[in-house]
C-alpha cells in the first residue's frame, strides 16, 4: 500500500485540470433526448479515454446517444465502471445557469449528476498512467447516454458487461456526507386509464360514467399503498382527463411511480395494483406497468465491496460511510444479477435534478485518488 499514500497529494495537485475538464463537460449540454448533443459529449469522452490508452468502441443508437465502451486491458474478469453522460437539462439551460465556481463549489447543469463522475473516472485512469501504475485487473468504462430516462437502450449492454465483470463500480454522485450507496430502491412505473361514458353534463348527466371520478377513487387507493415503515412509496405524479366542463368525461389517465426496497415488496405491491377493480358501475380500468429498475437490496453483493473499499480508503486516510437512497441507478441492474456492485463513488455535492445542483471541488481529487487506489489494490 506504499504507493497509495501518495495518491491523494498527486490528485490534489491536479485539481485545476479536473476542474477545467468538468467545465468543458458541463458546457457540452447533453439532455438524454437530444441525440446530437449527447453524441458530441460521448465523442469527447471517447477521445480522452483513447488518449490515456483505452481501446474505444462506440455502440451506435438510433434514438438515443451512442454509448461508449473504453477498455484498458481485456474484457473478462475485470472492473466495470458505469458513468452516464446524459443529463435531465434541456439545451439552453446553460445560458440561464452558466458554469460557475463559488468558493469550493462548482455549479452548472449536470455538474453533479453525473459530469463530475466522468471527470473522476478519466482523471483516475490518466493519473495511474502518469504514475506508471497499472490497474490490478482489466478496466472497462461504459459511458451510457440514456440513464436519466431509465437506460432503455443501455440496459442490455450494462448487463452483458456486468456478467463478465469481477465487480461493478457505479460512479454516481455521493450526497453531502459522502456516503456510498449499498442499497437503492427499485422503480416501478404505471399508466392507468379509466374509461367511462361521455354524456351532456346538463341534459344527460345520469347517463354518463365519469372517468375522472373513477380515477379519483383509484388515486386514493394507490396513494394509501404507501408504507414508509417498509420503504414503499406510491406516487400518482401526473393526471389527464376529460374534454370540457360540460361533458361527462369518458377517459382519464394517471401515471404512477412506485418505489420498493425488496423484490418481495415489489411482488406484493404489483399484484395489488394489478388487482385494482373499478368502483363505478360500467367503468373500465386499464392497468399497464412494469418494474423499470429492480431494487438494489442491502446484501453481501453490495456490502462486501463496500468493506473492501473502506479498507482501501483507510490506507489513503479516508473514512467512508454507507447509506442508501430511494433513487435508482444502473447499479440496480447489476446488483440484481448478483454481481458485486458499489455505488455512489462519484463526487460529493447535492441537488441532483434541481437548480441548486453543485459539486464540492475538493471531492474531485479525493474521489479520483480513491478510485485509482481501488483499481490498483482491489
Ligand atoms: Zn446520475
């Protein structure tokens, strides 16, 4: 572990370079839904990876941005690093909320989720090369383009790479206390449609079947399925229905987000939602939904890599804690496969998906040193 003790000061001296790289990435806006914009930042990251010795492959996509696989060494039995380059912010956000440094904070759209992670990954690999240190096992970095929309086109790729990997490091943001993530809730998504019968609200009110009224009953049932004691939340987050106030509406629709901590809870809640029955005579309900990301349950799959990481961090003089979150990430996929997975290795900060998003600048070199040490000492 002798080499490791110098890593922190080595990366601390590179803070300015890391900040420059972060600024370049933030200033390349890349909302998931804008393929051309995401492709641009993908090409940039690919070039940086290639310059530090990676073999780079693009995985072309029609609808979403192309994914990038950067490999240092072979593709069997190595480290898989996951890092997404898409953001939730539309092009133009930067004009309203430009890149900024305030004291020890860096601000800008996507700075924390997840552009700082790309900086940490690239800096760690570039740093090891500069120090003539080699990762103990082959390294694959998957930069994906569609994480913020549920990874529809990268999921299969993530799972195929994870199946060959020794361990997965998901480089997603850490909260203000820096805790790593050893559990994440799974996410279910539903679209529920009520169908009734239209009628004139004055002349024929009694002949109508009000689809909005039907959904009102269902919404209360759904919301009541929330149980904080076991970590289940059900959120009716979107609603639409009807045409005008003087027509009994024959159609209404809601979108529902469901979060669960365990697969057992998912089985229970999904069968309860699937069993919803209409309340109004003559109304119909169409329930469509699926588990988007399975829960990452707190288990040896996540706790063992955490313990290993804690030991390596201790050699750097860093104390690490672990926690969990209701938000899902691509780590949910790999942990559900039983592949050792550790998440939350990105920068420390707060405010993901909000206008207050920021990164603590000193965490950039610190996390790069940690990742570099993990790749060398694992
Ligand atoms: Zn993210």
